[in-house]
C-alpha cells in the first residue's frame, strides 16, 4: 500500500483517496512572467512521477495545474517591456510547455488560467463576506484570519511566528496584520475586472482555491507544491476554502524540498538560479530529470556541476546495462533453463514497489534498478566466457526487460534506450568495424589498432561484446 508524508498531519499515512481507485490532484503552477528554472523542474518532475506511480498502482488520476497569469510581478514585467500583460503571459506559457515537454513531464489534464476564472473568484469572495469571513475596505477585500479557528494548522506556527514568516502587505485597511487580500482595488494603468467592490483583480491565494474546486473537487485528494508554498499560500487556501464550503479542503498535502546551488538556497534574489534553457546547454534534459529523481522529493536537492556530470554518467550506465540485457535476449539463452533464475524479476519489482510505496522514494527505486543492472552486467560478462548459467531462461530475461522498461519509461519517465540520433557516418563506421574485425581474426593487430584509433578520432569508442564489436558515439 502507498504511504505518503502528509504535511497537514506531519507524518506518513496510508494513502486512501476519497473515492476508491480515483485521485484528484492539484499542483500550484508557475506565475508566467519569466523563464522556468531548476526549482520548477524539481517540483513538476516530482509530481509527474507521483502521478505516474499512482496510475501504475491502478488508480485513475485527474491532474490539474494552473497558470497564474495576473500578478504584481506580471504587471511590472509587462510595463517594463511595454507589452500587454496577456501577451507577456502567453509567451511564457508557450515557453513553459517547450522546456517541460523536453523533460518528459506529462501534460496535466487541465491548465486553467486565473484570468479566465474571475467570475468564480468574485462568487467565492461574496460568499465569504456573507458568512462574516471577509470584509471590504475602500475597494479592497480581505480575509479575516481571526474568523477561521483553524488558521495555522498546516504550517503549525504560533501567531508570532506566523507574523514573522508572512509576506505581510502593510496596509492600514487591515483589521489584523495576518489578514490577506482576496480582491485588490485597481491602480491606474493596471488590468482590472468589474466587481461589486469596484474595479480590481483577485489576490493570489483565492485563484487556486477557486480553480482547484472547479476542476478537481471541493475536497482534493492531493495538493502539491514546493515547501515555500506551505505558508502563506497553502495556509491561506485552506482558510478561505474551508470557510467557504465548511468541508475539508485537502486530504494530503505533499511538498517537495528546496534546491540549493553550491551550498546556497537557490533564489532570484541571490542571483544563483539556473534556468532550464541554460541547463539544457550543459546536459541532455533526460540527464537532468535523472539527476532530480536521484534524490527523494522531500529532501533538499543540492546542485553542483559535478553532481550533474555524475547524473549524466549514471544515466549512461543505466542505458548501457539495459542494452546488455537486450544483447542477452538476442543471444537466445536456453529456453528450458533450470528451477532458479540468477535475477528474479518479481523480487526486483517488489523492491522497486516497496521503495515507491514509501512516500515515492525515487532515490531508493533508482538504486533497485542499478542493483538489477549490476547482475545483468555480471551475467553479460559470464555469457562471453562460459555461456549463460543453467538457471537463465529466455522467459526470465523477457520478464526482467519488461519490468525495467515499465518502471523506467512509464513510472520514472526516463527512456532506458537513448533517443535515436541521425548519424551521417553510419556506413563508414560499419565498414571500419568490419575491417577491424577481419584484421583481428587475421592477427594483423597493428592494423586493428590503427582502425580503432581512426574510429576514436571520429568520436566513436569500440565495445567488444559476445555478439561482436559495436561502436558507441562518445
């Protein structure tokens, strides 16, 4: 059974959605005014894998992720560039899909935009005012945190620490410093929408409450995001949503850990954030995905150039092990075999599932895959010297291949086979390999070495396998 760490309870719990076999998941999306960075990748890869694994476990997942397309930062950036806010946000929406498609992050079932849900936000604000949870002050509307007895139950902070940790907007209109804006009065030159309280725009927190309820349900099974959203964003979502409906807002809050760059928390204010486009110039996107999944999603992710290089090498080892498994299959081992398999596919699957059932521990799951591939490598080496062990069957290797392909490709979102790359040198490389093999058989070792060096200068390394030599592009 899947167990998850629930930020709301502060402990691991069995995962039991409201409706058996169905999961409603909402993950806070990006504010579309700038390029996506490593912190975004950390979040959306984590929840992509969580979604994939729940589906692997037989659950039907409805996954919704919003776009915040109206915000102070958006307004300021649009003014700085001299373009309408809507034009700016559509540009960065397109860039979002471009960079995350390359990371093999599956698209959500819906991507609602805040600006297209203003009517629902006005409706919720009105209901909160009618129930005494919100008040109007000179065109602004605020939520009264004192009116909601459960305020602080997610972040588990005292009132003093709530005040210290809040991004408090100073305003003499507020009845309490912790009250937060539901509706903001329009300023000159800003985008606005009409409302019963005058022209204005919604506050940040009300957007996610309205969109999640509309597209997922009144009570969400899973609400996700980075740890930085616990307070005030998710705390405020709980307050306004439960004050509105009188029902629990979320069953399981899941939050991914922070990213540190060379020992410092990554942030734009520190100037140490890494955009995805920048990182793609340093490594393939699938290697970046592998790097992120090599750490448990709740743990801090430490980025250094060396760690990225190690992850790229690790992905290469994974693919090389998988290639060797396919070579063993091509060698067609004894289909009869014996009573025991050297590598038990079912045991490997059980170990992988145990890791993922334990709060989606991808780091341990990747470790399971490498333990299996180590056995594959040993089997591959033995097959070149002594033939395959008596216990090895074609059926067993096929089950092992099916397991590895499923968990890497479908659950982790990493293809165990490298993407095909057009190679204009294919015919020449094939000819040089064949010529080198003839030289070796004829014991013309100097010629064989010369041909190996020629291939090396072209950018290819030779691997001698039981099935013959093959050239690997470096």
